[in-house]
């Protein structure tokens, strides 16, 4: 099993540019989560999907952030326009069938985003 | 306020020492409780979990017991190794709404 795949692993961009982060969940998993990790705020849940449908996006910081899951094997997190305070490590995680929240979440390696 | 309180690090230990990381939470009802570990440069991995009161989760020599009366889920290991150096996160489900809430993480450094 390849695990959760995220791309790119590192992204450096300039303020105002659009940034798209990508995630491929583990095959067969039906829930997908986007997290952001910073020193100041720790690990925050941004949004999660179940069966490709967004369930809770209350963690999305503002309208500059958007996430999509067009099919069961792919999700994107987009920031437009990006700002320096968006610099963080963004993690994608997926979990499988069974109990929605008691299932283990499997994390990807993360995308380290730096906005100059 | 925070719904998960986790002891601050860094915690520096010598190999074979005993490790305890405290975690307490506030929640309505009885959430499932998790410990995740993050090794340098990697994503988080589930270390252990407990889904009901008095359950004990265990993995890789680590243990944690779900203490309903004290709303705690302290992580322990009797003899740490250098390879246990990582950041450990306590994460109850339901402490702050219908989702997992991660504590601030505790960095552990084990020296040979």
C-alpha cells in the first residue's frame, strides 16, 4: 500500500500567487481530512470529506481557502491569493470504512508551504 | 479555552528511562481517545487508542489508560529508546465539537 500521497512536498511561492496542494488518499478509504500545522497554532483541522462530500469546513480560515474532492482518489486544497501567514505544513489524512471517527486516520508526509 | 491540555516539552531523557506525558481533556460525554506520534520530517501516525472508560491502549511499549473520573489519558513507556524521539500528540474526539482535537504536542528527545 502506497499510503496517503501528497504533492508537492515543498512549495515556495510569492505573496498573491495561487497555490494548489494535492492529495491522493489510500484506496478504499471514504473519509479525507486536511490539516494545517504551525508552531503558533499547532495542528488544526481545516476541512473533511466523507464519500467525496464536504462535511465540515468550519476550520477553513477564510474565503481564500477552498478544497475539492472530485472523486474518491483525489483532493485539492487551494489558496488564492496566498499570504505569508499561510506558511505552514499542510497534511492530508484518510480513514476507511466502519466507525466514522474511531477509525485510524492515516497521514500523508505533508506539504511544506512557504509564502514569501 | 483549550479542550486538550498536554504537558509542554521538550522532555529530554536518557535511554531506558521512564517516560510519562500527561494529557487531560474537557468534553461532553465520553470521547474516544488517541495518541499520535510524529517522527522528524514525517506525518502523524496513530500510536494507540482507547474508545471507552478503563480501556488501555498499547503499542510499541507505550500504554495509556482511559480515565473517565479524571478525564485523562496519560501516555507511559517504561524504557525509552533513542528511536522514540518524536513529537507526541494527544487527540480526543468530541472535546471541541464533532471532530478530533489535537493537543499542542510534546517533543521528546531521548539521548543515548
